[in-house]
C-alpha cells in the first residue's frame, strides 16, 4: 500500500525532463553532425576553388615563358606564387613531363612531392602526409596556346590550340583543418548552450504546471491524516482545476459521512453501555435469588431425606451451581467491557494458588478417569505479588475447558519462569490436553465472547462461550498474551503469560538437604505423572526409581531389600489397572519379606473411605493428585523425621 513516506524511484518532473532531454539531445546531435559535415564540405570546395584559380592564373602567366622556354621567368613566377601561406610548392613541366621550373616551401620535404601527370578528367588530387598532417591538395592546369592567337609578331596565326605544359600547385590543408576544428567547437558549444536553455525553460514550465498537483498531494495527505475541513485551492482553469473540484467534492462527502459515522459510533457506544449496565444489574438481581436457592437446598440436604429425595436435591444443587457459573461469567464479561475491572496486588503463595485450582477440579477429573498432572518451575519464587483471584480464575477456566473437551488421556498444567527484570517476573503457563482439538480457522475466534469451537459444541458440552473471552481480557490486564496451539482430534495447548511482582516475604522451605541420598520408588501407570514426580525427587537429591504397575513395583522392592540400601519411600498411585495402589500397599503390609519403606498414597480424589483404608494397610500419608512440590517435600520430611 502506498504511503506518503514511500520512496519513489523518480519524480514526474525528472522523468519528463529526462525524456525531453533525450529527444532534444538526439535532435541536436544530428543537427550538429549535419552542420559539421556541411561545413567540412564547404571548406573543402573553397580550398579546391582557390587552388584551381591559382593554377589557372599561373598557367596564363607562364604561357609566353613556356613558349620561348624561358626557365628563369618560369622560376620567378613559381617562386612568387610561394608568397601565399597556403602554397607548398609549384611545379611547371613541359608536355613530356620534364620539369622546367619548380619552387617549394622551406617546410615542405622534397620526398613528399608527387610524381606523374594530372588526369584529363580530374585536375584536383588529395595526398596524405605523415610529415605534414593532415595532408595537402594538388591542383593542376594545362598551359595552352589558343587558336588565332599571335603570341609573337613574326609568327603566323595558329589554326588550333596546343598544350605547351602543365602547372601543378600544392596547397596545405592545415588552415582548412583549423577552420574545421573551430567550426566543431563552435557547433558543440552552441548545441550545449541550446540544450541547457531548453532544459531550464522546460524545467520552469513543468514546475509551474505541476505546482497545483503538488498542492493536491499535500491536500490529500492532510485529508488522510483526518483534516476534512480544508479545501484544495483553485490556481488555474484547466484540467487540474477539474481535478481540484472533484477532490473538494469528495472531501465534502467524506466529512458528511464521518459526521454520520461518529453519531452512529456514539449511539452504538451508548447502547453498549446500557447493555453492559443492564447485564451487570440483571446478574446481581439473579445472583440474589440463586444464593437463596443454594442456601435452602443445602439445608434440605442436611436434613433427613430418603434416598430419592437426596438425589433430587443433589440434582437441584448441581443445576443451580452451573447456572450460577454462567451468571458469574456474564457479570465478569459485562464488567470487563464496561472498563470497571481492576487488578489487586497482594502477596500470595504461588503453589497454593495452583494447588487450589487443581484440587477444585480433581473430582471432575476423577469422574472422567483423566490424569491431572502439574509441573512447576523450581525457579519460580514461592511467594509472588499479584491478583491471586484473577490468576486462579484464568487457570480454572482453562483447566475446566480441558476437562470438558477431553474424554480420555491426561491434562498437564505447567508453569515456568520466562523472564525476570526490575519490573517483575513473567510467568509462562501451559494447559495441555488430549481432547477434541480445535480447527485452525477457529483458533482465533474462540477468544471472542459467546463463541465456542463449533455450533454443536454448545449442545454437546454446554457453556455460554464466555470463559476464554474473560481469560483473554484478564491476561491483557496482567500485561501478558494468550494463544493456542492445536490440531483437530489431537488435543490443544493453551498458553498465556502474566507479569507478576516479587514478594518481600522469605518463608523457610524446610531442610530438604536431609533427603539427599535417600531412595524413593514411584509407582504410577501414567508416564507423565511418573516423570513429574521423579523430576521433583531427583531435584531434591533423592535416588529415584520408577515402576509402571503394582506388580513391577513389588518386584523392585523385593530386589532392593536384598541390597544394602532398600527404598526409604514408596509413592504409589491409588488408581492403576490390574493391581491398584491399595492392593499393592496391602501386600507390602501383610508380607514381611517384601516390606518397603514409608508408603505414601497419591489419589486424584479425596474419598473418606480411602483415608480410613490407608490407615488399616500401613500407608503413612494420603496425598491428593496432582501433588504440589511443597506438600510432597513436607510430607517426606515429616515421614523421615518420624522414621528416624
């Protein structure tokens, strides 16, 4: 797209001048060449005419002396002819070609003197000379006696003319060359001056003609910058004036259209404000009776109910909570669009914030038999400054969407320290799932309000399509960005960054060095979960082994008992195929020959019956998945202290 700052190759004036200079220059070149050719031809003819006239004059003067063979008179006549600066030599010969008299200029070498007799048809000849550049010209004239003439008194009149000899005159061409050189210089100077004058005059004319166009360009730039009140000036009554009138008419129409558009924008903004106020008010009005419904329903559930009544009341509570979530989303999006939302800044425990989100959604993951895994960068400080509730809301929305659109597999929540500066920390969060994925043409639209992956998603999965839009606005407030990487049918990876501050608190993290060198066995059928827990233990200095099933875990414990260093800790996933964690712990509790270290049970959902069962089979600690690093290291330190 062209802009006022776009560099042009050449201006219109330059292009017109170049074309005209070329045309005029070529014309002047040919005219100058024609003039020089004509001038050279004229100079040549003038020189030939002078030479022939001199030769004829000398022939007439030498007629009597040639008749009586008076060589002295002939020599005198020839020498007298050398007084002309252009004459190089004069040679007078008899009809047989024998020289009767000759005279040569002192600078003319005798070796250059031509031999031979003149032609009957050509009395002019040109000769090249190395010693006398550019050469010389020779003119010849016959000495004749005319019929009836009586040269001597005693001679009888002759009845016809006869040739008595030849006069040959050599003329220098140096003067001709000098004159031609002057003509060349004069022609070139005149041509150059003429071309220069034409260029100057043409440039002034073009500048005057194009000045209105330049004014129109400036006018168009001002219009493009938004100044629709100005008008282009009229400078002449020609085609440019017609263009100026058209420009002014266009600007008038644009000004009217802009005024109409501004009025429409104001009306739309006012309508949007009224809509936002209405949504905020109606959301508050809806939340009040919904809170009453939930409260009364909780009282009903706390009373003595039959099994059927309890099922009905539970269904009412779940439906009310789902409706309350939609109401909260509508309230949030209306508050954000109205520009009334702001972020609080307070210190909060980072792992606790992430843990609270995952624990809230752990039961849903357990119901769908999905593995919920968390991986946190150890470089992230334990305490940060920021809006804990808004960060938690973003994670709840993203992880909740991952649970909604994933039927099998796992969901991984990770966070790492992307950059660190005086302004604070930039954290990079990723929520990965193995769900339905998103088509490429829908990946940008899903961050718009009331938009889902496809129209059928609303009917199948539910929701108002506001969660991602709210996340995008909140991430923007945190001076971050949000995007998605996905392939349809292969799952999605939602990324977002957030800028948080450092907290001044420095709470102790425990004596982790006490765990250095201890052995731990991790038994879990999910590879991602095994790797995350193994990385944590390895980071704390523990010697880590992993097993993908309860049977292989028992075998590894049996082999370790036969060595000098058995396992100090055994971390077991409660839900595994074939032999689950409880069955494995029960065998370790009952069989003394394969007794391992301290057993810690990891379960995706806190069930009271499971906690009681753990006490019965010798499980030291019952932890919820995904286990947080601080919680796990604290449990291992307590177990180590108790055991020692």
